[in-house]
C-alpha cells in the first residue's frame, strides 16, 4: 500500500508541474489575467490535496463543496473583471458554489451564508459585512509570493521526478468553455475528507495515513487557495481508484509491483490515454495505472476521433422548433379558460414539442444508433399463409385437418418459396422474416398460387412434409412519404398517429434482419429484433446452477427508428437464457447424472428430477448409422427422461418392461418389444448388437409421447444450440446472469461497432444493397445537457433545516436526521423465522439497539424497546401453517403497530407473501422482513438507517425533501399521480387460467412529495389498458388529497403512466383518459383541473456513452443528470431521455419520457415548458423516500411498480416459487380481490 500512495503523490506532483509550467507560459505570452486564472484555481485544488496527503503536518482537513466547472471557465475568461489580491466573493463563488446557487453557501456549523452582489456576508439573516468571511466562513488564505517562472519540484526519497514532454492539452492556455481534464472533475470532489473523518467510512485505513504523514517529502507551498470547511456529504474513493483515475486519462508511467500491476517498476505508459485507456508500461511494469476493470476508464472513439453531431440534423431541428414556438404561443392563449379550451381546441392529441430544453451544461454523447439510408421509394409486401394437411384418428376414424405450419418447418417452407421466386424473378431483391411476409422491390411473378412445397422428412422412414403456401396480392409500402415527413415533420392533420410510419419501420426491420434470420442453426432470432449468434461469434457463459444446465448468451438487438431528418438503426447488446448445447451424454456426465434406483440416495434423486424438468420440448439431433453405413443426423424433440410413470402410461399389447423399480431407469433396465425378432430386448443390448455401442448408465430418453414412447440413449443425442428458455431464474442463476451481462459502456460501444456489424452483416450485404439500404459506419453522436443537482433538505440535532448536496447522484445522512417524524410507533415487536430451533437468532438486545439508533440518530418516532412476544421464534414449516396466523392474532390483541420479521435468508416466495397478506390485508399491521445476517453484524448502522427510512415512510413521515421546491409544487396546487400494470410472466399456466394482471396507482398528498398512499386492483390477464375501476380509484386519490389539503382539490394533476409501449399511446388517450376525466367531473363542481399525462418507460434499448473523460462517471457512464431531447427524437413529438441516476456498474439505462397530453406546462410556462418538465422530472428522482440517492425513474412511476409487486404478494396465485409447475385460476379476474386493511390503506404500506 505504501507504493500505491507513493504513486498517487507522484502523479499529483507531476500534474501540478505540468499545469504550473503551462500557466507560466501563458503569463509570459501575455494571456494571463489579473487575480485568479483558471490554471491558478486548478493548481490550488491540487495543492490543497497534496498539502493534506503528502505533507507531514496534516493539521487540518477541509472538504470542498461541489465545484462548478462552468463558473471556473467563465471567471478565467472574464477579462473585464478585476479582482483584488485579498480576494473577493467572486473567488469564493467560483471555487465553492453550493448546488449551483450563486449566492448561498454553508459554513462550518451548517448555517446558510448569503453573499450579496456588493460583497457583504449575511449569516442566518445577520449582516456580517465584507469581513465576515474571515470570522464565520472559516476561509483560510496563504499568500503567494512573487511567481517563479520555474515550477517547484516535489522531491521524494529514493526517487527523482521524471522529465517528460507536456501533454498537448497543457501546451496552450485553456480557452473559455473547454471542460476541465476528466481526472480533475472526478478527483476534486472525491477527495473530500481525511483522517479527521471516520477512516472506515472513507475506506482509507489508518496505517495508510500514518505512512503518508511519515513520508519525508518536501511540502508544496506558496499557494493561494480558498475553501469552505463542510461536513462530508459524498462517497469517498479508495486509493487504488484514485491513482487509476489519475493515470487513465493520460497514460502515465507503468505501475509498481503488487495489486493489479505487474511486478517491479515499469516504464511510463504511452501518452495516448485519452481514448485508449492506459497502455502497457515497460518491462515488469504491467499496465500503467489501469484499474482492475480497465474498460470503465476508457472512452469509446472511432480511430481516436469523436465525430460532432450532424449539423444538418441540428439545423433542421432548430427550424422545426422555431415554427412550433409560434404555435405554442397561440395554444397558450387558447388555454386561458377551460370552456374555451374544450370547445375550440382538442387536447386529446399528442402535444407538439414547445422547444428543446436549454438548461444545464451542454455536452456531446454517443448514442447507440447508426444512421441509415433507404433509397428505394416503394417496397412491395406479400403476406403468406402456410398450411399443411394432417390425418387424425382421435375418434377412431381417420379425418383430414388443415393446420398452420410453425417453427422450423415454417422457416424451411419460406426458404423454399424464396428459392422458387428467385428462380422466376431474376435479380429481384427479396427479403423475409421467415414467417408470413416476403418483401420485394418489384411486383413478383408467382409460378402458382397456392404453391405446393415439399420439405424432406426429418426422420428415417417418414414421408416428406407437403405444405401449401398461399400468397396474397401485394401491398405497397411508400418509403418516400416517410422520408419527406422526416424533413418537414408536417402531420397534415394526422397528429394522433403514433408511432409514425410503423409499416415502413417494419419493412426496414425485415430487410435488415433477413440475412441473420436465414442462418438457421447459426443465429437464433427471438421476436422481431433480437439475434443471438451460435457460430464463430458465439459468446456464452454457464448458468449451471440447480442442475438446469442453462447458459447465458450475448446477442444484439436492432430496430429502425424515425428521427428528425433521418432514419436511425437502434442497436444494443442484449442477453438471453438458453439451454446448454452439446452431446447429451457429456452434459449428463458433467452434472454427475446417472440412472436412479430405489436404493440410491435422496440427493441423486433430486438432482435427476431437477434435470428432468429442464429437458421436455428440447430440440436434439439424433445421430445414427443406416444399413449402408451412412451416418445420418435428424432433428427430434425430447419428450423427457424415462421414468416409472412413462412406462406405466405406455399403450399397446407389448408395453415396455422394466427390471426392478427404478425412479429413472438406465439402458440395461428397460426392455422393449422388437417386432422383427418377436422378443423383448433391452435398450443396452439393442445398441450393442446393432451399432456395436457400449452404453453407459445414463437415464434413457423418450423421443416419442407418453402413450407411445420411443427410447434413445444419451450417447446418440445432441442438444441443438440456440434454444431460448422462458423461466424464472433462481437467485444463483440470476447472480451469474448479471455478472455476465454487466458490461461497461466502452465494451458495449465496441461490440456494436465491430461484432454487431459482423453478425448482422451491415457491410458487404447484397440484400441491403439491392433494397437501397446502407448503414452508417459510425455510431451517432448527439447533443446533451447535464442538469444541475438539486440539494435535499434534512434537519440537524437542533431541528434546524440542513441542506445536503448530492455527489455523483448520492449522499449520506451523516450528522442529519429525517425531515419530519411519522406517527408514533409505541407498540412494536419482532419474530425470528428459522429453519430449526438450533439456528442462531436475533435477541431482544439487538432489537433494542436497532430501535434506539433509529430513534436517537435518525429521529424516527419509534419506542426504543419492543413488546416481547411470548416466544421470539418460530420454525419456518410451522410458520407457513398456523404459526403466522396465531402470531398475528396475538399481535392484534396486543395492539401491535409494527412487526419486524427476521428470516434466515432472503425470501420472496410463499413465506414473504403470507407475511404481507396477514399484515397488509387481514390485520392492518405494518411489517418488514430482514435477513438475519445484517442484524448479527455488530453496530450495522448503515443497515439500520436503510430500515429506518422505510419505517418512517410507513408511519407517515418525511425522510427528506427538496431544499428548493420547484414552481408547481411550491404553489401547493398540484397532485402527482403514477400508475402501472404488471402481468404474470415466466409461469407455466393452463391456457385460459392465467393469473390476473395487477394495477397499482399512487398519488401525492403533501407538498413535500414524501407520502404516496396507494390503491391496487386486478384485471383480466395480460390486459395493459385499464378498465372501469380506474374511475373509482382516481376519485379515491382526489378525496385523500382533499382531506390532507384543507378540503381543497388540486388545480393541476400531472400523471406518470408507466410501462406502455409506443403502439399503445393512443389507447391511453382513448381508453384511460376518459375515465380520469369522469372521475374529475364527479369531484369538481365548476372548473375542471388541468391534466398532463407523461408515459415513463425503462424497458427500451436506447443507451448513451460518454465522449470525453471529463464527462464520464466512475463506472464509465455518462454523468447523472444527463438529458437528451434531440438527435435521436422527433422534433414534432415531445419526449426526452433522462439519466438521473449514477449507475455503479454496467451501462446506464436512461428513462424515456413522452408527453401524451399537456394542459399544465405549456399554459403556465410557454416555450420554457420543456425545461420545466425536464427539471421537475430530474428533481423528482431525488425524492425516492427509502434511498439516499437519485433513482433511475421518477418516484410516481417507481412507487406504482412497487405497489404492483406488493399486490402480487397478496394473491395466492403468485405464491408458487417453482414456475415450472404453476397453474392458477382467474375466477375473479376484475376488481379488488384482496383489499388492504382500513388501518393501512392511506399509508405507504408497500415500502
């Protein structure tokens, strides 16, 4: 570790030298300014850190408030403003501006200090004058003597500073508007704090600090630097990441031995670190400072270059918006009165974008889109009907039936049709999705209609398959219309159509996917847009948990999208779950699976039984040798492993026989009647005599049916690759899947630019060329903005309001308390649910410590001691019997308000569901479930804090709020609503008996936006649009708002509708909006409220990647707060992408918001409406009550999703943890089947 810290100090010193030399050059050339230049400020930041880390003194440690980079550059370029040598408030603003606020700061005691325009300091309303900063702000100043032309040297023991050429970015004075170096932006805020603070929280061990203090290094001095001493409010950074950050952006020298470097000292790395990451150091050096996951610190580029956003597109967007602004003004005037608005202007349409947003710091980001050209004006689409005749003897008499052809046979049939058409229509481009459509650039000559296609039989002795293909007359798809619209955005009165030109997009998707789909067996296509290669491009990982032999595979998503002025191809890396492929005997051998007899141990039986569930409907290759010695491979479908039941249900006079009573018999135990020899023979002997094979004792497979089994040994079967699996993953499988799928933005961008182009054949593709389609060589870049971070408010020990500024989208509650306590929880208890009475349990002492921390340190309104239960544990098996029922009855008799259940391990299945049903619905008692290991850990205060946040919300409290409320909420006249629908997934149910879909609806009731009571109900399975219960549910939310707000109803209602696809946007307006209006009409007597409906979507495929180290998060993502509303959108439609959160790993997924209806924002803000909506949505993401971080989607939508999940727990249909065997009834498919108890219905019981 000493070497690691040595590297940090060395790198800091070198960076300082480079900046100081650049600054000296700038001054000598006459380009410097009076007072603090930007380079001076940067040096001050580095010197302050070096003073703290490298010096032996370390008397004080100070913490920087968030640095405003724009302000720094503005001050550096402001030639007209002269600053005194003693420093004026502008210096302080530039270096320590709090939360983007020009006037307000915090002093060491947490008091708010305002700096006026004339330089006076006002602290808590008291005017301190211009000298107040020395007394109350704890501003420290060290005067700088006359500047030397040579930078000072940092001399360290046994090391001389290396001489090197200055990086290019420091050779000239930095110009206004340029971003600071990437490492500066990340390090300055990350190094808040020091040994004065809790070393455990900082992740700096004490011995490391001792080493630094003891290091005999010459102290950097003679600097001038202002800072504010403030509480630590941002996550720390460990020493490895610090040095990696320093080294990554600029190459740097090779590392020392140990950690993630090579052994011994290496030479310095290459200097092209900006886009390549750290290059390898010299001999023995390993990578020059690269972190363990080196791609997190890399910025994607095309041969070291970042193309600018398309200027033509930007110009066209601006022109369209300029035209729409005049329409916005006209609309605003018409929305003055409700009656006028309803009669003269229809608002049940998609509102036009009032403007592009302008708030925030402009940046450029990569988007996972390729530009696409489509030059053919018209494409002809032919629809196919592929059927076959089958003979059925179900009722004794043979009958002929016609049925649709599906699956592999359908693919082969379409393949034959394409060959026939290509023969008849020379040099005509053809494409298909190999299901029911064929595309062509010309009208086709069809030889016969219907066409008779003969498909060779898959199995020996079977007749060929004969299918009939009827081809409908073609329909013309007009491509040029869409191209024209992209340039003009003229709807010509058809504003309600969304998405625009879906038939053109479908055609382009078929053309782009044709070649990949044609490679049956090499590339698996799932749905219309996902492609998984199982050839030389295959990338898979084993999920072999619980003996299901699953694998995760990496593939690619692609879909065309219409944007302003152009077509785009949205591509993304995707992952799926598939069956393992390969020789079945080898698969069984790897899992230690063999035949199971009555005397085998129970563990082997469970192992084989679990594997047996995995096999049904698996496609396999059967390899055998014909009589003439030719090896033949046929495709078959497995019925499953042969069991005792299989042999009992077989029909026929000569039924199969089995020796003994095995659970899963092997080849020596199963005999079948061999007609040619008129005798029984074992499977083992048959293959021995006919093929000379010695079979092992694996279970035998059935490739027939239950009634007419056909036996095959594992040795002749091979599981075909690329078979997707729809199943709920277990915890271990999910963990393995996430580890495989978690990739950095750099890795994904690289895969799209290289692998996806190869797999999906974007280059040298004759099909694309014939259709006039070309895919751009580079991913697109687009303009984006990083919005300012809002401060959140808590209270301190004296109940004074305290503002906390998040860092990297998160903050902690050090030295602060919840903003408002909930209702008192005077009677609460706990219960251990264990596997056996010998398990370790949580006792009363730990629970008292738990509650005491919540009460004293957080301010939660809870008694410090629990009501002790008669017995503080129950066995899990009895708990799921009468145990829980009896315990809740006792708790109700004792007037218990809250129960904490301590579980041996995380449970999201039947036990959890039973606890929530008893608590939420039957008894009206708040409950929470805790994994015991978190409470066994002594003084686990971070866990206590997380639980305390939930407890306070459930009891009606306010954990935190915005320090400065935005306009709509500040007025106290707006209710926010969120609702969502969840559907049963990954459940093997009987057709027609699927569990119901569930609806969750939440609405705010307070100006702090902290409390969101909910209502839930169920509706017909897989129905996305809400039914009639929405009206009553919405009325209930209005009544609750009225009861909480002095009998007033809200004037504005902003609704976030979660989860609907673009194709369902119109249905929201046509189906759900009328029911919402009906609810409002029944509640409002005169003036109706103004409504806005915004759809929020997380399940989309758009991603953004940083283009510079300075705009990159710790995980290699774009900065939290990044918003994109142009470049990949339609200027006509009002939508935007917002990445509010800081993704700790993987690639951040932005939330996509689309405005379907607006009566609120345009009427109030005019052409500023876009900024207001984006800003409001961003700030809402900091108000998720049970977290101290910004969340990825705004709380109304997030809470609604959680309510749906809790509603699942309330229904026994969703209890089964084994999705393979779940079936359910929908006797009550609409309405509220199980209501929340009256004591909890107006609370956040679902948290």
